[in-house]
């Protein structure tokens, strides 16, 4: 756009970067985009609070939403995901479209009473979803 | 995971997150593999396996469950608050390698009381700890005997107990009277006002047993308590008849299973940490730590 302005100073100013991304959004990203949603679980709901002393509540979170056709870096999706989209669209619709799934987790510390009455504190991996991706 | 009915089955909502009225039985039902396949136990992470067994109508029904001692529960809740954030996320503490801490109360103890116990006489307690719950993938980093005392008995502000701890072992199964494999002398100082717990590091004492996957640890504790603090301002005074609550055994472990959270650094990485552990929640160290310095 700088080149155009040099050649023709009176031309309409180019669309600024901000507007451009908004402009492009309407084509690339679905309204219900794949993203992380909150879900607060209380162990008493499952009646596990008799064995789980702490924490009382826990937010595992979950991923939900549509995976757009043009994925790119926005979802941290591997190339395979785009290939799968192409297969679904052009070769074999029985091959599923990529799904919106967790991509990263954080651990959770849990304090429980064992059947023999002993008490255990343990840190479990992958208990809380923190990021979503399309795969 | 092999396809099993209800677990991630696209038709039904994922059993884990949904919360029907009777979620536990839904979980139990949801986790059954079709007939003829090995029970699902091996696939479940320990947390779910433990809960899956104990559902109201768990596979084995309501297993009788012993309730832990309230003091032990208070101690572990404090350890939890110091180790995890309010949301339950493990705190990042440099040099801390344990991801599991187990507290065992003695499964029986008999106080070997002579007929008439005068002040200053030696109290003797025989303790048995059953460590069945420790899994093979949980490796011992540190073991601590956790002492507290019966505050219902009026005690002067500070007392010192001289203790002799001996480990009992049956070299061969037919042996009737266990022999003492090794023993440990130490003193414990209680300052009643300031704290409720005293931790006695017995890692080197128990390490050989736990390394050999010994599941029953039997020890005898002989102790005599006097008022005062030999290293503090008050001299040792007369004997006091104190009820030393039988200690709990605390094991700091590194669980190397897949489900457990593993911190980034290992022992050999980067700065050589002097101790594989960050100090556990403070009670006070038993002054008489036999090694003289931290294990």
C-alpha cells in the first residue's frame, strides 16, 4: 500500500491491519469456534467427597466448537489435520472432520482416604484442560 | 484404550463428566468392558480405580473403611494447603521431587506397660505399620515418624523425651520372637505452646526395609520424658508421665507411573540440590536427628 500511495497520493487509504483481520474473520472462522469452556465439578455431586478430602471442587474444563476449514497456526493443528479436512471434503466424507479437543493440561493435587484408613496426597497429571486444538 | 462400552463412546455422553443422579453407579456401569474382556481395572488411573471400587454400588460393594485419626487428617490437610493452590494445582517448588505423600497410622500398637508405672519409668510401645498401599512405582525419598502428644494431659511447657527405636524383624518365618535388626537413639523436645507435631527423620532406618518391598514394618519405641530442654534455657527437671500419642509414619514418595505428575527437574539436573526434598510442612525437627544434619 505504501507503493500505491507513492504512485497515486490521492488513492483511498489502505485498509489498516486491524480492519483487515476483522474483514477476513468472516470468511475463515465459524461463529462457534473451537475453544475452552468452563465446567465446575463438585466431588459431592458424584458422592466422592467421602474419600476425596481435597479439593472440594475441581474445574476439568472442556473443549467445544467447530473446526474451521482454514486452520493454520491459530489452532496449533498439525498439517495432518488440514489433510484430513481435505480428505473429508474431496475424497471420502466418511472420514470425520477434525474435532475440537484439549491440547494442553495442568495437573491436580488430590488428598484421599484409602480403604485401610491411611491418607494419601498425590499429584495427578493431565487433570485440567487448559488449551484446545483441532485434530 | 480399547473400545469399551460407555467410555468415550460417541453415542453416550462421556460418563466421567456427565453428572446424573447416581453418577458413581453410572461410572461403574460405564467402565465395564463387554463380556469376556479382562476387567477394566488395569486401564484405570489409580484415582479412578480407587473411586471406582468404592462407588456406593462399586464392583466390590461398600468396602469397610477405617476413618483416619483426626490429628493425622489435620496434618495432611495442612500439607495439602502448603503443596497446592486453592484450585488444587501443585505449587511449583524448586527441588521438590515428591509427588506422593502417604501417612500410615500404626495398625496396632500394644503398650508394654509394667504393672505399676512410676514417673520417669521407661514407656514401651510396640508398633506395626502395614504399607500395602505403597505401589511398586512409588519410590521412597524420605520417611518421617510424626509425633504429637495428648494435650488433654496437663504438661509443663516444655518436655524432652529420650527415645530408643528398634526395628523388629523375623529373619525366618518360623521364628517366634522377632530379633532386632537395627536400632536408633534420639531425643525429642516438645514445646507445648508452639507446636503440635514433631517430625523424626527415619529415612535411613526404614530405607532397607522399603527397598526390599517389605510390607509390614514392626518397631518398638522405648521412651522416658523429663521436663525442660537440655539445649534451651531450662535444665532437665523431674520426670513426667506423658502420653506420647503413637506416631504416624509419613512416606514422601516419587510415583513414576504415567498418571502421576512429574516435575521437570530430576536429581542430577542442573544445580545439585543438597536435599532431594524441600522441607515438608514445619512441625519441628526432632533435635536428636541421629545424623546430626538433614538426611
